[in-house]
């Protein structure tokens, strides 16, 4: 028998995880604060999370929502798989809360975007006890391509994700700046994309975000406000160590400006429109 799985948070990533698990024969129960998302998951064969499950997967936005999930649902399962990007100190604190009720926690942020969530090929950077990995293994292997086992210390999965997402934020900010400059220099933006993608300036974020931006598609697969939160966590960790983080702080400022211009709920590729606004450059809208 496959483990019974609860998925709390069925937005862009959580919906992909839930549907992947359903397609592989898992019984999946879901909850979401947005009734429409929950209803969509139910239409795909999930049930509403109301009873006990074997593995509880949390795919919510931030630490406050993660805390709420733990308070409402953690007692339903022996293992809690925390897939959000939150501060390492919060991960460690939540692991202690779960340990007190004899529930194991995997600090297990994910990466790869909604498309990879839907085809079960996400990357996961996870830390936790041997017991937590053993209990969660059949479930997390069903929706990931690669699980990086960071170690046993609670918070180390989150530490690794904070490092990764700083680069994601810096890359999309740099890519947007470069493409806006290409426009001002009179270059064809689609050709600029093709050249960069085949050359040393390419990055995963550039290859994922720019084709959609150049098509004028800013529907949020990852809202700009979310990556602002993530790069802010990197800056926060640097300051705890008494360090400045100029690249992260610069990306943070650019994201803050994009959000101030009204792009908080658009895809983080809307940083391209932020540069178009600031520089009066022509880009697809």
C-alpha cells in the first residue's frame, strides 16, 4: 500500500506535487486557503484533508503560513515535509515543536518551478533525521528527480535553499537589466535571447523566464514578491554574521522597486518591465 499523503498549499507548486502523486497512485488529501485551488485539486481526484495521513507535505509561502499548517495539521502524520523557503531559524524551531509531539520533520525546500512540479522532476535539498527520511522517502521520490540529503541538522535544507535563491534573484535581475539595455541599443530582443542562451551569459533563470517575458506573459508562476522574500532571507543571514552582501542587497533593492511599481503579484520576470519603466525602454508588455 502506498502512503496516504496530505498536501497543504496547492498553488502553482503544490498543485503540481498533488497531481503528480495522484497520477502515481497515491491517495492525496489537500487543503488550501484559496477555495478555488482546493476545488481544482478535488476535481483531479484528491480529497479534502480531514483525517490522518502517513506523510504531510507543506507547500505554503512563508514561515507564518508554515506555522499555521503545523498548528492545524501536524498531529495528523508521523512526518512533516516542509517544502517552503523560510529562515533557517524558523525551520529549526518548527522541527523542535514537531519533535515534542513525536513527529519527524524534513526541512525540505524544493526547486524547479511549476512545470517540474507537474512532471515530478523537482530538486529537493533536505535535512532531517534518518527516521524522517525513511518515513518520507516513497513520497518525496515520487515528485522529485534529485533529493540532496544535506544532513541531520534542522535548518540546513533551508540554509541551502536561501543560498540557491539568492542566485535566482540576482540572475533574473541581471537578465532583466541586460535585456532592457539590449532594447535601448536597438537590438532585436528575440535574437539577443538566442545569442545569450547559446553563450556565456546564459543561466537557468534566463532560459526559463525570458522566453515568457518576450511573449508578454507575466502570469505568476513565481510572483515577484516571493523572490523578494527569499533574497531578503539571504541578506538577513548575512547580517546575522556581521556581513554585507552587496549582490543580494542590490537584487533586493531592484525587487523592492519592482513591487513599488505594482508588479508584486506578477511573475518575477516582470523585473524586465521595471527596467523598461525606469529606463523608458521598449519591451513586450
